[in-house]
């Protein structure tokens, strides 16, 4: 998880975008944890992973819509 947090801090500083891989990693951690411990606070991790994927998708769509000169 430390590597993912370091990546999440470093990549946006360099590129201005959140990588979708971070969202998938977070979901990959949250979903099995929620299956094993449904009353745990991993619901928050699930929400963070979903938000990271939404942000990455929004960044990808914005990059596609930019006019080229």
C-alpha cells in the first residue's frame, strides 16, 4: 500500500493525472477484504478506489477532448 500511495503522490506531480492503476489496486484490496470482513471499514477503501477510477477516466476523457494545434 505504501508503493501505491507513493505512486499516487508522484505521478500527478509529473503528469497532472491520477493513474487508473491506483484505483484498480485499491479495489483489488477492498473487494476481497469486504468479502472476508463485511462490517470492516474497507467500505471507505472501496469508495476511494472508485473515486480514483472516476478521476482517471475523467482525466482520460479530458485529454481526448483537447483540441490539437
